[in-house]
């Protein structure tokens, strides 16, 4: 899927009926106040004609705003939309703040994609996180977005209170089965001043370690993308505000790269297992960052498992890897390897 160019505008915490146990949108967005209609119009109209940019409202619960506030923001971008300075609109909101009439109205203003901050399709996790809705409400909201002819995006978290690897994988699988085209995965961080921070300080909550969070997010990505969707972000957008607010948890500015690198490592291990005494692993230049991994972690693991292995940059199709060994050679593509890995995960996942 081609990467959509996005102009993000933030309305941190605006429209949220309650504060979830983990949340501080001001720290995450680095923005103290919601964007004004005038700022929205100025940002949209500063883009060139045919920019190919989609404008997105993030950080709050857009459809939980008053209808007057929604209309104010949506009308502010209509001139830029008519001038083709933006292609369309995208927004994020809560699952319990959408209905057919609201979605139809949004379409009339040029909204083509709605991302639902589901966080988990597990009732126990939703209760422990203070989300204020249950799985049935989340399922119904996803179906309504799809039925309205809008692109469905789902935002999930891993490592929430009461969470488990199996619950995270089931959530990714359900997002895929509900027809979501887009997925974002956020590892749970302990942010200063949140209720979760108090639980952590009291020893009543322990966040995932970085390696564990990367592994779970990689498995969620494999399951979701096997259904044809695209995981468009893993980890929070790095910023000084987020780093300053993070007390504990698997924060890393290159978290998304680490997730993709973990999947590439699994692909490499799969193709190496197909030959006896592997001596070389051929890879395309474009895939070098993911194959070698963050700070060379993948390369180190491969050489630990196969001390004689040489990593060879060669004329290989993007996404493909070729293993050469004493028993011949084997090749796989990222898509084929990912589907096989996803099938194994699904076979062992209680649904």
C-alpha cells in the first residue's frame, strides 16, 4: 500500500468523556491546546494545489465533540478541499461515539477514513484501562464505519493492565476480520501524572520490556497484514515531550523500525532453515536497514546462530532473501514468509 501523505492536526483530549488510565495526549502530541479553526484553515490553505495530502484530526475523540465544534473544524478545510490543496479528511475517535447519521455527515464534508481508538478487543482489558465501552460496542463501531463506505483504521495497544500476548493477537486478528485497512500499534507507556503512573509507583502494574513489546507488535502486524491490511505505525511519534513524560515502559524512537526488523529476522531464519550448512544470505540493498536491525541486532543474532554466515548485498528483488548453503539454495519473499508466519500464529491462537 502506497504511503499516504498526512497533515496531522491535534485536538489533544478534546471530546474525551473521561481520562483513560494511561493517557496524556498533551505529552504525546507535544501540544498544550487544541488547534483552532483558523489554524486549521491556515495549515490546509498553505499546501500547494494537488499536494496529494490528506488532512487528519488526531489526539482527541472527534465525533464526541459538540456538533458545532465538529462543523467549525470541518468547514474550515472546505476551501482547501475545493481547491485540491488536500485530497480528503481523516479523523480518529472513540468506538462509542459513532453512528450511521454521524458517519454520513462526515462523508459529506470529505472525510474518507475513520480511525477508531479501540485499544483492545478484550473486555477485561477495556475495563482495567477505563475505556468506558465493551467489546460489543467496539465491534459495532467497526462495522458501522465499514458499512458507511469509509476506510476503517483501528488503533490497538499492547501491554495494557490485564493484557496478554494472546489478547493482543486476538485483537489484531479481529481488526483484520472486521475489514480494517489500517492498523496502528502503540505499546503502553507509563506517563507522568496518569493513573497508570500511580499504579506503577505502587508496584501494581509492570509495563512490557522493550524486546517483549517489539515481539508482540511484530506478531500483531503479521496477523493483521496477512488479511491484506497495512500496519501504518508502531510506537508513538518520537518527541522531546513524550520522552520527558515517560517514566517507564517500552519507549524507543525507532520502535516501528524495530518491529519491521523483527519480521525481517523471522523471514531470514525461515529461509536459512531451508538449506543445510548455510554460508551466505543474499539481500537487496533496500532491505539492509531491516535485515541488519537496530544497532546491528539482527546481524549479531544471525551470526550467533550461524557463525560461518556471510551477509551479501546482491541483485535480489526488494523484499526477497536467498540462502546459499552446502545443500543448494533457497529463496523466499517477505510476503510469502509473513503469510507462513501468520498462519503458524493463527493455528496456535485460541479464538
